[in-house]
C-alpha cells in the first residue's frame, strides 16, 4: 500500500501546486458532497416533489453511510495529511509537504471516502428518478415505432413530436449522466486536493455509493415501511456497529485510532470537530432514519401531505420554502462538545428532528394555514 499511497501523494501535490486558484470552487464542491447536505437540502426539496424519492433518498443515505463506517473500520484506511508524517516510505527526512485546509482534518479512517460515497448514492437517486418520471411509456414507444414504418399514415394522424420524444429523452438522459459524472469527479478531486483522501479512496467511495443506490431500486418495500420496520432497522444497524467495535476492541484493535492521529497531525487543533468522528456519523444517520419513521407514520403527515392539500402546487412550494428556511436556521444551532456522550445524544435528537419537521410538522402547519385562508376567502 505504500506505493499506492506514495502515488496518491504525488497526485495531491500536483493538484495543490497547479490548481491553487481553484481552491474556492473545490472547497464548494466538497461542501456539495457533504453528507449533511443530504438531510438539509436535497431531502427537503425532493420529498415535497415526490414522497417516494425523498423516502428512498434517506434510506440510501443512511444505509450507504453505515456501510461506509463498517468499511472504514475494516479497511483501516490512512489519510494523506497524517500518513506523510508517519510513513517510512520516504528516506532522509524527505517527506513531502501537503498543505492542510480548514476541512482537511477529518477524524475517521480514510477508506472509502464518505463524501464521495454519499454524494454518488444520492445524486444517483436523483438522476434515475428524473429519468423515471420523464421516460416514455412502453405503449407510447411501441406505437411510435410502428407509426414510423408508415410515414404517410404517421403524418396524417400525428405530428412529428412523437418521433422527437424518444430522442429528447435520450438527449436528457445523456445530459443528466454527464452532469452526474462532472459533479462526482469534482467532489472526488476536491477531497484529494485538500489532502483528506487518496485518489483510490474516493474512487472506491464513488463506486460503492452507486452500488448501494442501485440495490435500493429493487427494494420497493421502503416506501411503505411501518414504524416497527424503522425501529428494527435502527436497532440492527446500531447493534451491529457496536458489537463490531467491541469485538475488535477485545481483540486489541482500537477502532478510534484515527482520532488520535488526526489530533496529533492536524495543523490547527481548531479544525478538528467531534461531528466528523465515526460514532457521530452513526448516531446522526440513525436519528434521521428514526425521525423519518416517526414522520411518515404520523397523523400530521396523513392529514397534510396525504390529504386534500397534498397535491396542490401552492402547498408544495410553501412547504419547500418553509422547510429550507427553518433547516438553515436550525443548522446554526451548535451543540456542546465538552462531553462526548451528551454530544452523541443531542446529535441523534437533532438529526431525528430534521425529517420529522420536513415530513410532518412543517407541512401540517402549512396545511392549517391554507385551511384558515380558504375559510376566510369563503
């Protein structure tokens, strides 16, 4: 692995030396790939456009990030910013210098990349969902193909728009997938540029995220899962992670080894944040899944999103505007970090409140507001 890591360091140096002027853009793309934006931006937008897509997005994000944690614990991936300081690969004190940035000092193991994995799985869901909504129906396509065999009949009964529809769909599909790969490559390059990941780690994260999202295309049961299923899934994910941690700890393997390295080699101690630790991510995702389970099985969700206002464009737009505004303000709330257990508990509660607000509380308030306005007008 030293040879792979050494080659990765050369790539990082090349990016930092030759593309320094793109630092702001790359920093922005790293933010685009931040798993927390799944819950604060992507999920609120998509859930009110399509409940199924929003629900699937949370499941894919949570399960994908859980697998990312397990893989990281098993693979013991190094991060560039501390590997260059400890490796014996370089001789005569010739270790290369890697510049660190404010978002460099992640505390978890490095492989696979969580940003690349989270970004690829969620954008895969969004791209495939758009294509599903815009795909020509099989019967439409069949009649279009038949009519193209009879140009005179086709021109008599239908316009040329029919033959253009499949072409437009193929054009849309090509454009969306091109945009997908541009975004994912930009996220991967940004993570390598800031020296928080090696190139092979972001590639592995990218492919793993797409695989997780593709698997959920064949699990339609998540759309109608009961609260019991959500609870059982949460218990299983938490129990498996904790049991793996305890098992390896009994074997003398400390899975929090990366936190020690991050604190030792980070250029600025203020750049180290507790919310990047492995257990913080685990509790954050479990909280989001638990909150979604509560929300979609609540009476508020049934009366608002499933009620008479659920299909109204005004209702959806008001919900999107209200949820995005509230979540941005909510994200400004900082949790105390002096006690790790308290931080983890509050992180779980804060994450659970996000889908609960997006799916149930805010739509119900909008539903009541629209109802009051309608009664006044009548």
